[in-house]
C-alpha cells in the first residue's frame, strides 16, 4: 500500500497553517535593479522574490547554481543566505521582496490567536 488512507489526513492542520500564513501581516519592499548593476545582501527573513520588467540573474552563496528568473516568476529565499542580483539585458528589473511581518513575544502570540479566530467579513443582522 503506497498511499495513506484519506481518514488519516489532517486537513484541519493544513487549513489552519494556510489560513494563518495568509492572514498575518506581510512586509513588501519594491526596488529596481538597473542594467549593469549588481546588488548583494544577506536575507534577514524567509522571503519571496517576484520579478517584473526584465529577466533577473540570481545567485546564492549556498548554491553552485545560478538562477534566471523571468518576469512574473517568483523565487523563495531563506533567512541567512547571501544573494546577488543583476539584470539580463538593457532593461531595468522591478523586484518585490515579500516576507512576514517580524513579530516578537506578545505581538506574535496575539497575531497568532487573531489568525486562529478565522474572522470573516461582518454578516448583516
């Protein structure tokens, strides 16, 4: 038997994790990468990089491979890795970097509880 029985699947845990991730506040940073420029930094939080405009070259210190990210594609970055970005050609690439809002202590617990309430839009009475 290669597959698990549907009765063993924990759908509630999956839905809760997805809902919590979608409801928590996010930080989005937009910046251009000009032709001929190379940007580098250490990623401070798990993030998703999105590209518009021109194809983007990305390399990571932890990987022997280079990545070419076409406009409209996304790329996941892990906290702590160092990356380098540059464009391909004569067009400027517009980059968006999205990560969860860093929350510490009481704020993190409060946001987690708020996301767990699964509040929807108000219903008419």
